[in-house]
C-alpha cells in the first residue's frame, strides 16, 4: 500500500498506545506509528527492567514525537487523544479505557485497524481470519502455506509471535491475501469497527479464559462471533462440526460451511490436526487453488513450534513440544494423538498458572493413558488431584526428571495444560524457548 494512503491515519494524530509489550508486536506497532509522524504516548505498567529490551529498541530511534510512560499509567493520557491503540486482553471495564470512552475517544486494536484500512483502500485483498479455542495457529499456518505454495502473495498477522500488525500496511498490495490468527480479545477490536474477515474460519469452541470472562461462556462466544458477525454478501464462514454445533447454541441463523471429512495425508499427528487440515483445505478451494496442489501442500507441512511438534529423538527418546497447550482439552488431545500414532503412553510434563477450567477428565486420562508424569509448580497444578512424587519449581528440573524416567523408545510429551505466567516466565514463548534449549542438552 502506498504510504500516502495510510499516512493520514497516523500523521499528526494524538495517539496513546497501551502496552509496549515483550513479544515485539506492541513495540513494532509503536515504531510504525512513530515513523508515520503521530504524537505518541506509549504507556505500560510493567517495570523498566522487565521491558528493558523493548525500551532499548524504541529509544534507539530517538523519536521526538514519542513519549514512554513506563511503570505507571495516568488518566490524563486517555484524554484529548484522537484514538487509543490498545493491546489485546485488557478488560473491557479497565478504568483507563472506560475513561477514554467517556471522553469520546475511539479505542482500536492493531489487527482490526489494519483490516479497516485495507477494506477502504484495497478492495481486492482477500482477508482470511481464523479463530477457535484450539487449532487456530496450525490452521492459520496451513492456510498461509497453501496460498504461498500456490504462488500467492500472503501476509500473516494477528496473534503471530513477533509480527506487528501495522507494518503490514507498508507491504500489502491490492490482490494480496491477508491471513490473520485472531483470539477472542483481538476480535473485540473487530467488533469496535463492525468488520469481519471475508473468509472466517472457526476451528472449535470450548471452555477457556474463564478467569478473564468471569465464568461467562456466552461472553467468550460473543467476542469470538465477531469473526463472522459483520460479514457481507459473498463472504464465507467455514467451521468444524464441533464449532458449528457450539455456534448453533448461540446463533441459529448463521450459515456454516463444513469441510470434507476425507482423511488427508500429512506429517502432523492427531484427529485435531486432521480437522485443521480440512479447514485449510476448504479455504484453499474457496480461494480457487487446485485440489492436487492443496493436498501436496498439506502433505509437506511441518508442525508449528510448540503445537504437538515432534522434536525428534534425544538419546533414543522421542520428544514432543506441545507448549501452547494451555487447556485440559488440548493436553488430552495430545496424549490421545500420541497413543493413536505410536501405541505408547507418554511421559507427561505439565503444570503452571490457573485458568479455572475443569480438570476431572484430564486427571482420568492421565491416570489411564500416561506412563508417568512430572509436575511444574503453579496455581493450576495445585488443583490437580494427582500424586506429587515428581513436582518441581523449575522447568529444567522437570525435563531432567522426565529423561531419568524415560527408556530408549519412550516418548516425552510437554503439554502444560496451564498458562505460563509466573516468576520464571512472562509469556508462553519464554517457556517454549527454555524447553527447547533444555531438551537440546540431551542431543
């Protein structure tokens, strides 16, 4: 997109950015807005020490139009602004955002802002959005892989590690494809703009984030539903059978396209990954990609890091990294997928922070379908009614114990079930990177 098209959305605008962040997305968006001559206040309540790397990168640019407010948040920064650019996951009743609304200030999220600009200026861009409690990352990556292999120009965004959304505006051209992984919080931003992707994909709907939604499952669904709520004539909603059944509980009117039930040849294991592949296949068909090309792309696709990823053999022990499994359902799916593929019960590493989700079924599956298990301490772990023979504060110790338990030919599965936030991890990516680093010691 030409700079002169998107520049008016930023130049001379007074913008407060809520959340500099640690993953590169908030920082990337902040730098983009600054480079496009907005008057910026970027505020983050975390300490300068915790945000040191992000701060260093931002301050190295020496922007005169950018003010960093770190370690505190001020009401005055949510007054007399053109708009607020907020990170995903902030409570809707967060007092500072409420204060902005009372002052008539719009609140945007970066993925939705990008799509709103694209819709106004690049009518031939195809926007594909993927949401779901489970499976959205793999489905998003599969869709992008299919399109890219077919020679299409593809831009990835949304909830993708290290990828800021606003810089997409510099690269995207009419006729390109924009593929977005969208969590429920980012979809709040789509609700603000009253827009939805041209092709919406709903992978699954299960209990999750109930601590954020205060055990209100309907509120969680309504945020997810923004992926299709504002679709126009000719737009498409594609969903799994499970997603369609859940959608029908809340929305009887919406039409959901269900993909083929054919088994697709692929490297990934598990029924849940077959569902992701079928959804991606259906998107490929809707985009006019040749059926044989789609199947070949799916066949060659490698697992996304941290999503039931086969890391290979370490001292004769196969290791699966399922770091991003942060619900009981996800861990259950991983355990059963491994047993179906290898006819083996894995040695499981799990544990972490709590989401207030039911654990009864997971406990049953662990007792029946797991060879042994090692627990990582955390508020969620404390709720597990399991033997605490092997429980550790540090992930490194959990990995060491798992390898002590394993014999040649065994399988170690890291599928945490719980969130990563603790004194050791700021986010799931830090946990993932530490797991990968520690396992490599056994190479």
